[in-house]
C-alpha cells in the first residue's frame, strides 16, 4: 500500500512539473492567421489588444509580445472565455483605459506604476490591483461563477 501511495505521489509530481511545459508548447503552435481579426488599438496613448474568440485568435494574442498587463475573462465551472466585459483600468490620476465588450483576452501596454482594474459583467464587478514594473508582464484572471 505504501508503494502504491508513493508511486501515485510521484506521478502527480511529474504531471505537475510537466503541465506548465505542455501549456507553453501548446501556445507556440502555428496560428492560422486567416481567421484572426485582432489588431492593436489605442486609447489615451495606451496600446491594447482585445479579442481571443476562437482558438487561432486566442493563440495569436497569447503569442504577442510588448504588452505588460494580460487579462483573461471567463465564466462558469468550465472556465469558458467571455467577450462581453466592461473594463476600466485606472491609476491614481484616473481612468487610462475604458472598454466595452472587451475580452475574452485583453493585453495592454501600460507605463510603470500602480493600477486598479475593474472588470464588470452583467452588473457584477470584479476588482484587482497590480503594480506594473519596467520589465515583465502581470497576469490577471477575472472569473464569474454564473453565465447569466
């Protein structure tokens, strides 16, 4: 019994270590750009991408570089991507980016600083704060339990 328990723990440990590598490998697969409709946009001097509907479009966004805030919006027990989020990104001086019908992925290039992000879907707001450094990217995930 001890052997079986140790064996199962070893399998779980190997799976846990391999899972991130599998995710990265999947995101590097070629993208069929003919179905991708995402283009960089700009608001108040802030560059951003919003989209990710369909596997190719999601991969195209996930493979982009140069954006230091990555946000994902999902709903329900299956973590289904959703594209109908109202998004507000603000710093101490006020709003820097306001989007309607954003998502399910939003990538933003922000100057270094502290930001509050409010994502609202069907009147239910989710809030998070993040500190954007001069290097690296921050990932925020907003999840709603109900699909309504």
